[in-house]
């Protein structure tokens, strides 16, 4: 899903685990924002084609939820988070009870209840498998699998479909793949705001579209039992991220030890 504010010509792409629920809540309540799509788009009532959460701009255009000409009149933005912190938080959701509660909940908005009846059982089984893997592997092995295996699969895919990939130069290139591992779903957005300074950066975006009021951001959808991300990293785990995602970390000035400078403004996404 994205949130579209038609009166202000704003389009927000929701990136998981970066404060997107908090931003979405404010856009809907304060600026007349609407979900895009308004609900999951299903095929035959069983198969989810486009979810109401966590889509890219290309998906929105590809499924005719907004046309390319109209999109050019909007300021589009998404969120990024220090990859060290985001990986640790994602792992913690598997290692804690967060995902178990998600797949057991009767809430229609929970992920397991929005994938479509044809896929629900498989979805739940896969999440249970991911929970088991995370708890058995520990953080370091889990992290290695999340960062390294997609790149290996990418190389195999290129080898097996060489001709097809020549026609798709932007799909699964090494740089775009690594960028998506570090900062998912932001491809094509105009501006990027930082999780670490979510409220400040968000209000910079609002000022650009003529909103004079300073709007505070609530903290919703918290990860239970969240620890300091630095405490979760062994030297090898830290090395994996620094070695494999060095360029991506530098893009937005993220490091393991130092917080990103508050003096920086919301980034122009052309830096990606």
C-alpha cells in the first residue's frame, strides 16, 4: 500500500520496519490521505495480486492504481533506516513472539489474513519455518542468509537467463539488488526520509507541499523486547554488513557506531 494525499500531491511508499505505520496514520488523519490500493487486490477472491501494504511505485503504476502522467505531478517519498538496526529488528520479530502473534491473530489486517485463502496455509507454514530457522541459527547465521543467499541466487538467475536479462537491464543487477536488501521498496521515489529523524524529516516534506503546521509522529507497531542493535552484533556479523553493503551504507551516511547527522536534510532519492 501507499498513502496518497491528493490535495497536497503527496504519495508515500510504505517500507516495512521504518516507521511507515506512524507516517501513514498521520497522513490519513491530518492530511486526508487515502490508502492506495484501498484494499488488497485479489484474483478470484483467493490470490493476492497487490497488497494494501508495502508496494513499489512500479507496482502501483503496473496495476493502473496511478498512471505515469499523474505520478509526475506528485512528490513521492519513502523511508530508510540504518541497515544494522533494521536487520536486528527484523530478526527480533522472528526470535520474539511478534510473528507468532501475527499468524495466530484473527485481525483481518494481519499479514496472514490478507494473503488470500488459497495461500494462507502456505504463508503460515513458511512463517513458522522462518521463526524456527531464526531461533535455531542465531542472529549471525540468519543475517548471513538474508544478505548473501539472495546475491548467489541472483548470479545463478543471470547465468540461466542471460538473454532475457539483457532486455531487463535494471532488474536484479548487483547494485539494485544490494540497494533493495539495504533499503527495500524506495526505487523511483523523489525523496527519502530517515527513521532516526522521522518527525523532523517528515515535516520537511510537509513544508515543501505547503503544510505550515508542525505535526508530531506517534510510535506505533513497536517490536516487543527490542534490544540495542549494537548489542546483537558479533564482530563477524558486523563485518558481513560492512563488507557486503559498504556502498549502500555510504549512500545515506550510516555506520555501525555513529548515528547519522541530524543536520542533514531529507535526502534527494537521486542519490540512490
